[in-house]
C-alpha cells in the first residue's frame, strides 16, 4: 500500500524528492494450477482415472461467461454437463460430435432417466468441434448464471460434472463410458507437489504484542541461502494468535540493507527501503498456491539479500502480555517454472488531506494507474499478464471495481466486488489471463458507507482508517512495485476555498456534512488533477498528472440467441434430433 505520511511529504514529491511509501497489505492468493499456456483456458483436470476425458476451462465473471474444452479419446458422440446430485435426473447437458455430415451439437436437459430433451433456447454456443488421431475435441461457451430454466447456474461451490461418450456417432447407451467428478469451477485450487520441494518458516520469535489497538511490527532477517534460484509455489500462514494477527507480509530488501533488526515498522527508515513484496497472508485467508506457469523467485542472484517480515496486530481490546510467534511458511522447488511472478499495487495513495466524510450512504474514491509511465522507472518493461486480483479496503468499504481503459475508452473491468467483506479478503480469480498493455490505464473505485460515523475517516494504517487498493498478480515480473494516484493537495485546498493547509483541516473537521456537501466534496476530489506515481522496487519513481475517467457498466455476453448459436456452431441439428431415440441413459444414474 502506498502511504504518503504528511502533506509535507507530498510537497517533497512535487519537488522530485523520494517519498516514503509503504506496502501494508495483501498478496494475491492464486487458487489454481495450470500446465498449459492458453490464457483463455487456464484450468485443467482429467474427469476419469484412465485419463480418457480431459476438461479445460476458463471464465469471465464480469461478462458472465465460461468456456469449456473437452477432449475425449473417441471418434464417436460425446456428452458433458452438470447434475444436481451426480445422476441424470435434472442434469443440464450438451451433446456433440463429428459425423459423416459434419459436426452436430445441442443444448439439452434431462427430466428423468429417459432421453434428455433439447432446450427451446440453445444457450450453449459451440465454438469448435474437431476429430483427429482418435480424439474428439469439443469447445463451447455458456453463461455462468444460466439463461433459462433448463440451464443450471454455475456457482462458486463444488459442482457435480457428468460425462459420457460412445464409440460411434450413433448415439446409444454409453455402457461404462461415463462418469461423475466434483469440481469447484470458479474457485479451483488443486494441491500439487512439485519434485525437489521443501519449505522454511519465517516468523516472529516470542514477540510481546503492545497494548495498542493497531501496531505494525517489522523484523529484518535472512531466509535460508540458495546458491541457485528457487521458485516459491505455496504460502501458508503460521498463526499463534488468530484474534490479534490481521495480516502478515514479506518484502525483499535492496542490497543496501545488510544487518538484521527489529522494530516498530513506522519507526524504522529501513521499512521504506524494503518494498518488493514476496508473500502475504490476510485475515480470512488460507494457504494458497501459485500456478504451475509461475513462481516467486528466491535465491540465486538475490541469495544474500535480507527480507522484512511485517505483522499487523489488531489488538482491539488492548490486551497486555500477549506473546506472538506468527509468520509464514514458504514452500519452494528447484524445478523452475516458466515465469517469475510479481505483484503490482494499484489504487489510491492514502494521504493526509484525503478523507471520507461522516454520514455518507455511498461515498466514492478513485485511484489511477497510468502504465504509460512504467518505462520511465525501468530499463526494460513489458505488458502485464494479469491473472488474479485482490481488492482491499477497511471497515467502511462496501464495493470495489477495477476499470481497464485503452485509448481513452473503457474496455473491461479487471475485477469487481459488489459485496466486499473485510473479514474475508479473498482473491478474485480472473478465470483467464487479461493483458494490460503499456499505455493502458487502470482505475480503482471504492464505495464506502459511513452512516454510523460522526467524524471524518482519514486514510491510514489502522483498521478504523481507510484504504482503496487493488493488488494485481502478473507475469513476467518487472522490477516494479507501485502505480497509484492521489488528488493534487494544493488544488484540493484551493478548490474548497481554503487559503492554506491549517485552514483547510479546520474546515474539514467543523463542516456540517449533508448529502449535498458530501456529493460536492466527492465530485471535487474526482474532477481535479491527480498526482500519478509509479515506483520501482528500488524506490525510484516517476510522477505525472492525470484525470479520473468515468466508469461504465460492461455489458454481459452471457446468453446467446438460438440463431446465433446455430450459425456459429455449424451444427447438424437435424441429424442430432433424429438420433434422439438412441439417447437412453446418457448420464450416470
């Protein structure tokens, strides 16, 4: 998290001096594993023990679409679908294949153990159907939430997937060529065990937690030394006081840090030097695993570097005498992955002068990242292949959205959470890799509710303060840490009719906040020039100005008309309907 600690610091920034930025929270939980590099189909599982049926999938929750590709070891008909209980009754299925007259494909539903009926609305869109080398590959797309009463919605809970196939295109009883497998399609997280793997712990050691409501403790230390690079593939929390520990974060220090130390984070200048995030755990999170395509690098060229462990203690009851040894367990492997992964922090740089008024039903803040300025702080730079996002506010946060702009127009949302829960800070799996090209802009929008508060809520470290951030997990890694913004402080003070900082602070604290004044302040914050800051891992930074663009809704591409489906699929519906009477017991009972 980028924290600008005082207005004086902002002034130093405007003069070109280095500011103190500190990352507070959040690494990206990565909840899947992929061996193949298709950015639209990152997930893969065999549905049977003999590996004759393989499923690959990817999804876009923003556009409400999910993409499937199934490979069957057969040249006959194939079927796949979803079942409430794992059997045929109530199942939502598709059937397809490549016959003498070409490909055929239909969207169906089963009302019992009899022949599945063809849906009146063909909402599954066939993209391709091929047959070669004794295999049939079927790729199709459908809605996540479902388009009609005959389609089962895909939820973020485990679902029972069913499949069946024949040896010929005469659709008949499948025999033992069928099965069921339960998978969580939208929150997929396999447990892989790479070869030559091990782990080490990096923790506090019997630290007595102060009787403060909020306290950040930092420990500078070395990890085990590796002469050759390793990849961290799994990160697990080691928590001794679950009621006190809000988050754990690990940062890589630059070569200038050469001695171990331990102190309150805000009291040590070394904290500001160790900026490159390596790992994190946050309240509500669990152990997480990186994809097989990427790993967090450790050892090799950085084998002699120190690391900073940061623990945020949220001692709400100000208890005394509590001793803590919490930290992280890092699993690593010498079998290197294809890419080094990294984290980019985007959003609002929390600064004095930026406050959320009380009594607000819905107050919006914005943080802008302009990736056009990334090359100014890096010798080499590249597009970001973003595959996961973690969104973060504090207790007043209700919603977050991350807009993606290219050429002055919004092209997508990277992520959004319409029901943010501070106690469950989960990662948003994008479901497919989204490319952020250099020159694109990212806008993080946060919605707050302060109806139950009587005073201003300022940006800061405490859980009673606020933040507005999105943490992007991407590859290939760049020597990059932060891309954030904040409203120009001098302009803000002037626009609100104050002559200096002290006058403005008094105005803010004594102002009668009504719906009208809240809206006027919100519009002022959005309208004025923003200071956009890009920083690399060595604390070298570039600053520029920018304006906040408008966020718009992205239309869903979920439901596809029957005619469009027929046109895209090149299906032979007549043949498939003719073969209906052969379709007894497609799915397992």
